[in-house]
């Protein structure tokens, strides 16, 4: 049988090509593709906290104000409302609900104005904080300072809201007028008054029918 020289003629160049590639150190470089797993996750925080925005660096469990830090809490315009809860113990909300059952209240007791009290202070300003200490059911009030409306419509919530008032010489009268009654009874609130150094001056509660008001007076000499 004669050898097939055409077949050998095809194999010889192929062998030379393979030996040439091996001699040159052939490398295999596969193409790389980016997958979703290579991207930065939106659910995980960055390791470097310096890259976080300021509001994520805040200690949300620190709620005690520093009276000496005027820029943090006490540097306010003449009269200003805010919603920062800086004086509240969260457990008090549940304790107050247990102490004051709605079924024990007589609606006729709330159809008169309520006097919260008066006291003297030489402080440059006072901070009045208040909240719906029972069921947050949509109670709203209007706030007046010396018979002038400073807040026309304020929703009472579980968290304290705060009114900062610069005192004038003489009487400083603050009224809270009930604009409505919530779903579970009278217009209710817990109220506290602090001086400029964070000292508690007064603490009280109101239970009001629509149209009635709660009044407190601060006398500055």
C-alpha cells in the first residue's frame, strides 16, 4: 500500500505550528465580564465612616440636651416651634395611658377653661414642651402669646413639640385653645416648662373640650 503523501503534507505544517506556539510561551487570556455581584451593594454601609453623610453619624439614642451648648438647642428666634423630642422618656407614654383610662372621664368636666398655673422667672426665655400623652387621635390646638396668635394650628402627637418664648418684663400669658377633640375623647396633652438652663419650672396636663383653652402665666420681674 502506497503512503498518502497528501495527508502527511497536511500534518507536517500543523506540527510545526504547534511547536512554534509552545516555544513562544502561549498564554490564554479569557475576556472578563462585569456582573451585578461586582458592583457596590446599596444595602451594606461603606467601611469608611468618614464617607457617610452627617445625618447617619448622629447618635440617635442621645436625647439629653446640654444647656451650655447654645448652638445645639437653645439658640432660637424670638418665638419658634419645633418637633425635637429632647426631654422625653419613651416609657412615659405607656405609663400615662395606664394611669388615665378613657372610660373614667366625664365629658362635662372639660367644657370649661383650665388654668395651668403661674410662676416667676428671671430667665431670658422659657421652653414650653407638650404632647398628646394619651392616644394620639388627631387633637389640634391654637397657641397664643399675650393674646397674639403665634401658632394657628398644631397637631398634638406622641412626641414632644417645643415652643421657645423670649420673656418680656411683666406678665407672659400663653394660651392653648382646643380646635377639636380627637377620636377618643377630649383634647388632651401633657405640658412642661423649662427655663434657659434646662430647669423644670412647671408640669401639668390639660383635658379640653373644643373651643376651651388652657392658660399658663410666667411673671418676669
